[in-house]
C-alpha cells in the first residue's frame, strides 16, 4: 500500500519539519543532510509551521542541495488565524503562493488543507483544489484534520464532476489516545472513538498520513528525559500509561526501542498507513527506518491495545 502521485511514490516514513523553525540554519542543514543520508525522501511541511519559517529554512537547504526531483514534498495551507476559518479561494491561493516561494519550487507533490470548515460546501473546496492542480502548482491534493464523512462527500462530488478525489488524508493516529485535541480543529482516529474513521480508511484504501504517530514522544519519555508539556496534557492518562508499559515490554522482548515499537504499531494497521515523525538526527531516522520494514503481527497489535 502506497501513496503515488504523477509517478512519484511517497515513503511510508515521512520526516516532519515543524521543529525546523526553532533551529539555526546551520542546524537545519545538518539535520536535513543527515536524515536524507539515512533514507528520508518524503517531507511534511506547512505554511503554518513557525509562520513560514520552517518552509523557508527547508527551501534554503533545498536550493543549496539540489535534487528536488528525488524528494516528495507535502505542504499545507488554509490554517485558521485569529479565530477566522480560512477555507476560501483567496486564502488558499495566497498560502500556496507563499509556500512555493519559500520552498523555492514551482510545484508541490501533495497539497493538504490544514483544517476543515464544515460551513463551506465540499464542492467549493474541491473546485479550488482542482483549479490549483490544473494550473500545475500542485500535483495532487488532500486534507488534514477532516472527518471521514466530509471526505466521502468530497470524493463523491469530485467523481461526479470529473475531478480527482482526495489523494490522501492526514489525521492524528497513534497507539496513545489523546484526551483532547492538542490544537483547535484537530481530528484523531485513535482509540475506540476512532473506529468508524479507521473503518472508512480501511474500506477505501485512502492513504493516511498520520501526524504525531509516536504521540509527541510519549512512548520514549523517561524520568530522566520527560516528554514535552503539551504531550503530558494530551496523553497523560492511566490507559495510555498502560499502553506505554506494554510497548516497553514488547520493545525489551524484541530488542527494540519503545519508539520503534510505537512506529511499528502505527504502520501495522490494516490501512494505507504512512507515519509522520519528527526525527532530530539521522541516527534516529535510521533507527525508525529499520523498524518500519518489520511489521508487528496481528496478535502483537492486539496485545499492545490491551
């Protein structure tokens, strides 16, 4: 199961870039050089990350490095600001233009709407995205943080209108189940509450680009290396703590790290699953790359879920 656009295939292990905005350009270059040397080919970006700073840092690295054709670039727009939803033609066009300028490229391989606005008809949304593809600015389009009912309606409209359906969807998914959205408008398909969403992805084969697939570092956290405060507020429950204990036990039994097992859990789902990770070094990406090619058995998946 893969995501392929115009003959280019996205890797199932996708390097996230939100953290680039807090790094010096020298550190950005060192990190991106290291993860690409470790096998990274697919990158998740967004107009919203650092107010465009992450895209600008990535674009500067890409311009100096070259090799654009060998990379699969995903970026996002239409994020709400100041309490205003921005799923409008003017906002989306402006966001994409800014992304292309910062990334120093003429086209992105996959363009996602970062949030939904359910007051906007799906036909309006799909027409905007279709027009951007027709202009050659994007090779394919999709959505992030949309519920499956809206995606199904958008696809139905697209097929009836001779347009391409949604190429991919990017909700949250991990073994850890959030108790609340980490940011307004986020959609998770984890846990029992996400069963209907996962059934949709399983039945349709729609590629899933799971953000925070490692639960923001929750499974790697230790008393000496705690996870970020945001993670604590989102994932700190007794049920998730029990899941983390089971991850650690399986990791010890298989000679792996908890992060490797948490990644294997995500990629072993019966969906067209891709995992977005925020590696901080080439060694970390290489470690996850190894784990990504070793799926868990259904029994192991069930055991982790408890």
